[in-house]
C-alpha cells in the first residue's frame, strides 16, 4: 500500500528499550517530504544523509512531539 502512495518507510534504530522508530519519505508533485525525522544522533544522520542527497526534500512533517520523531528536524531544516 505504501508503494502505491509513493511512500517509503525508513526504520531508524534507537538506543532505547524501544529500539526503532518508523519514519517515512513521501514523493509529492513538487519534491519529497520527510514524515518524522528520527532522533538527533550520528546513527540517524548516517542513515538519512545518503537518502537526502538523492532526493529534493521540500517539507518535513512531524507527527508528534517526541524526540525520536522530531529530533533531526532542526538539523535538516538548515
């Protein structure tokens, strides 16, 4: 179903008991949108950087205010 919507699930490892978070990359008419950015740490940056280099990211949407969902947003806003 996600493929039909042009959405890719990105599973980001976490250093907690809850050991991962699902983030998403969605293709839109004018570029790509990140939905939840993951925790702000080296593991997340190393996972996202090659993906971001290949896509024209135009928007970031955060589903809710937990660090494992919004942490990298500030980094990539710049």
